[in-house]
């Protein structure tokens, strides 16, 4: 279109420069431009007018064509400008749409990143919670195990304490029985010692009475002296015998007592020996009483004589 317009202008210029008619010596032809055919031939005027009209018509056509082309060019320019403007608007719209898409994409990416971060954070929190629960479970199991061990140890200590208490009770009971037996033995020994001492005192008194009774007699006969000597000998011999037996019994009791303290398993044997000692002491007391009765009888005989 832009090339066609200059060509058209060149054609229009060339047509405007062409001579209409080569008519010389005619005033009518010279005055064609004034359109005054007075005094001219009618045929020539028609031809001139016709050529002029054709020329003018061609000019008008060319002018119209030029105007049309100019209008078309203006329209084309306008349309082009509108198209360019529209294209620019479209480009701007596309840019804006692209920016919006980019913004939306960025927002979506940011939201996606935030969601991923939130998911990762939630996952970390869940993992930390699971680890904490697991650690609490392990701690609770450890505490339960320690509590169970403590209870077992406490129960074991309790059983050991109970066993020790029972053993102590048995030992205390055995010790108590031992002390009671020793007390009984001591009491029995003290009683027997007192009885023996009383008997000896009675015997001593009887001996003194007998000596006084003999001294009261004026002149005892030889037979009576011999009898008195025999009685004194008999009296001394049982007394010496009793003293020896007493010392022997005392040593025996001391020995048995030491054995009883050293070995508890010989308690039964010690009790038997103590019973034998008690029996021996009883027999000794009986002998002393018999001697006392015999001495008393002799004293009565002396008094009667």
C-alpha cells in the first residue's frame, strides 16, 4: 500500500503535465482554460470540451483514487495504530496476565513451600512427640523395674529380718532356759549348802554337848574311854569323809557348770549329772542325819549311864 501510493502520485503528476491539444493560431483554443468558446467552431469546441472533460474526469478519478487511497492509507494507519495499540494492550494484558500467573505461581510455590514447611514442622513435632513418649515409656519401664527390684529387695530383707528374728527368738529362748536352769541349779545348790551347813552346825552342837557330858562324868572307865575314843574316831571319820566328799562334789559341780556353758548340746547329760549330784548330796544328808541320830542316841545313853 505504501508503494502503491507514490506510484499513483507520479501518474497523477504526469497526466497533469501532458498538453491537452496542439492547436495554434486559434484564440478559442488558447482560451480553453477559461471555458469561453465564443467565435469558435462547434465541432472543435466539442472535441476540446470532451478532451478537457476527459482530462478533468481523469483528474477527478485520479484525485478520488488518491483520496480513496489516502483514506485507505489513513484507515490502514488508523487500523494499524489501533492494532498496534490493541496489540500493545494485548501485550500489556499478556504481561499483566503473565505477571499475575507468575505472582500466582509464586504464591502457589510460596504456599506450597509453607505447606511443606508446615508439614515438615508437624512431622518433626510428631517425631519429637513419639520420641518423648518412647523416652517416657522407657523411663516408666525403668522406674517400674527399679520399683520391682526394690520391692523384691525389701521382701527379701523382710524375710531375712523375719528369719533372723526367729533365730534370735530361738537363741533367746534357749538362753532363757539356760539361765533358768542355772538359776535353779544355783538356788538348789544354795539350798543344799544351807541345809548342809545347818546339819554341820547341829552336828557341831551335838559334839559339843557330848564333850560337855563326858567332862561332867567323874571318872570314866576304860571301856567307856575306849568307847568314847571309838565314837570320837567314828565322828571324825565321817566328818573328814564329808569334807572330802563336799570338796569333790564342789569340783564336780564347777566342772559340770563349765561344760554346760561351753557346750549346749550336753545339757541333758549335765542335768543327769546334776541329778546324780543332788542324789549324792541327798544321800550325804541322809548319812549326816543318821550320824546325828546315832550321836544323839549315844548322848542319851551317856546321860542315862
